[in-house]
């Protein structure tokens, strides 16, 4: 009788652990889905600026590609060669 009772209690414990683990995994997946949904949400599709009203930006030669990427992101168009006036880095006078 003790063996049967011990076996039944052990099986109940194993089933309870499995159910708890399953519920934990489901809750973690739901949290990850919510985070991914938040990361994939779009703020808007309209451009915030046009090339004409984009603020003047002073960029060195090294940062021009980054500045062009910002301008493309905010205006929706890539500036053509020579369309923007960069001052570049001034030489150091010693």
C-alpha cells in the first residue's frame, strides 16, 4: 500500500512540475512576442522634412555618409551629389 501511495504521489508531483514548466515557457514566449511587436511597430511613414527645409548640418568628410543616411531617413530621398554643402574639417594651423 505504501508503494502504491508513493508512486501516485510521485506521479502527481511530476505532472505538477511539467505543468508549471509549461506555464513558465508560455509566459516567457508571450513576453518575447510583446517585445518583438513593440520593436516592429512603425512610428510613421510620412517624411518629417523635405530637402529644402532640412536643418543645415555641418559634417566632416568622415561623417558625410552618416549625415546622408540621416537626411535620407528624415526626408525619404537621398541627396544627390553636390546638392548639400558640407564644410568639411578645417586644417589645423600650428
